[in-house]
C-alpha cells in the first residue's frame, strides 16, 4: 500500500473548507513526521472534528486564548495542546483564517519508520497499538508543543507534512459521538474512523471526575 499510494502533499485549499468536510476526508491520508531518528509515516485511521464557536466541545468555543491561538490562524497549520499534565494531542487547523476549527488526529497506522516509533512507545504490545489513541499518536511521532503552529503545507523541508495518500471510500467510513466529550458537545457524531481497522481506538464516553472528600 505505501509503495503505490499518492505522495503528493495536500494543498492548503484541502484544509480551507468546513471542518465537517475535512475530517472524514483526512482518513487514509499520510502524515510524515521528520524526527531526529528518521522519518515516520502514519496513515490516518481515526479523527474528530471540532467546530470552534459553534461547538461547546472545542477549545475555541469561548474565543482566542494564548493556548488556542493557532486555531484562529490560517488553515493547514498544526495545533498541539497539552492535557492531563502529561500528554500532547495534535490537530490540523481547518477553515478560513479567523474561524477556529480543527481536526484532532485520534489514531493511525504506522506504515513506515515503525522502528523509530517503537522507541517512544515501549509499552505497545503490537505495532497496531503504536498510534492507537491521540496521546499515543503524538508520542509515537515525537509531537509536543514545540510543533504548535507548524505549517504542514509549507514548501521545502518541514518537520511535518500531510500527503494525499489514498482516500477512504465513503462506504468504509463510520461516524459516531466524540470520545470523552461532555455537555452539549457530546451529542455531535463528529468522530470518524475507518471501519474494522485494528488501529482505531475504542470509544469511551465522558466520565465526570469525582471530587475527593
């Protein structure tokens, strides 16, 4: 598959669309991450869409902050956030500049450079678990806040690029509620994944944290 798939970089116009169009269209695309050990190529198998001011589940729902500023910038840039005091998660910004929307990369298949990803994911029992979940994906690809704001559509050498790959046919795309989202945002079926793909992460509903007595 990796030898014959289209390695043309996706243009900025791909991302300059409504997030609910971009999100399912990212399935099957290739993300190439340049690491100090060597390049790692990931085939995207699961994503979630976050629609800014229209979406209570989005980091940008209440407007721009120092944390989410990249989401309000040009499409095709990388938004990385730190969560639970230990994990990073990676998103790709969509839509026109000034309209904050982004696609969270939830899971993928490492199709090249797995030996480099394994060094960062020592707990993975199988290669299909290397990027099975957003935090695992970011860890496997050596993604942290230093990549926040990276232009994935830039010409020349770039630490991260998205290639055309092979789009997943619509009859193989599934959708449902987003993982761990609470409140009004929980009703949106904006999680998309490749049907029956073993790298897709399990769905988990939001569980409120219990306050210690």
